């Protein structure tokens, strides 16, 4: 046995150990981003449905950039009526260790026009809840992360939408004419 063999073997072992450690850390499973729904603001209420601007803060805890691909939402009014559901494809880059505010405009259709008529008789604001998911990842690997947020629709917004849904009768002026 030659004098350099143990030295060469120890170098090879050191190289193999470092390579294994680097591969293990580089291939570690990424953690899902944290989602914090910040606001769901009603921007319009009409005959076809409700437009809501959803604001979510996403924080990517990983050392690599991730991307949010799409957002889904299903709304329920006053805990009784399903408003409808929507999927919005809006790719957003989530840089590592940074909180990113994402604005998602959603147009949620009325599931039933009778719901609008029933809600028009409400004496106060109508609460709603939006439950949904944010799809993070790409074509080969994607994860759906849940979120939930609540808000209210004012009585004036609902009454205006109900009035817009009525047919125009010549000579009749409604007391709450929408603008």
C-alpha cells in the first residue's frame, strides 16, 4: 500500500459527504407560503352578481421563488345563500422571504335572481363569507392553499342592484333610483 492512498481515500470520503449534504439541502421539500386574507371589498353589486376586490398577503418562507397561479372563491351570503364561485387565473411571483400583497378582482355571479330579491328586503347590511384556494406551483407540482374571509354588502348596494333588475315602466320613477 502506498503512502498517499489513505489521504486520497479521506479526500474522497470528504467530497462524497459534502456532496450528499449539499444535495440533501438543495432538494429539501419547499414549505407552502402563508396566506393572510387582508380585505374583501365590494366594488359593485349588479343584476348579474357581485364584484369583490380580494386582497391577500402571501409570504414565501423558502429560499427559492414560487408562483401563485390561480385563485378560486365561493361566496355565501348571510350563511344561507350560495352566491356563486369563480376561478381567476392571475400568475403572481412570490419572492423568497418577502410578504407580497396580491389584489384579485372577483366577479361572483348570482346563483339565483330570487336571492337578490330576498336580500333587497333586508333592513341592514348582509354578511358574506368567501372560502377559496390559491394554487401555488407549476405544471408538474401544484398545491392548493385554503383561505377564508368575511365582509358585508350594504343595504343600499343590494337595493340598487334590485332596482336595476326591474323592467323600466314608462312614467314611473322609483324612489331609490340607482346612479
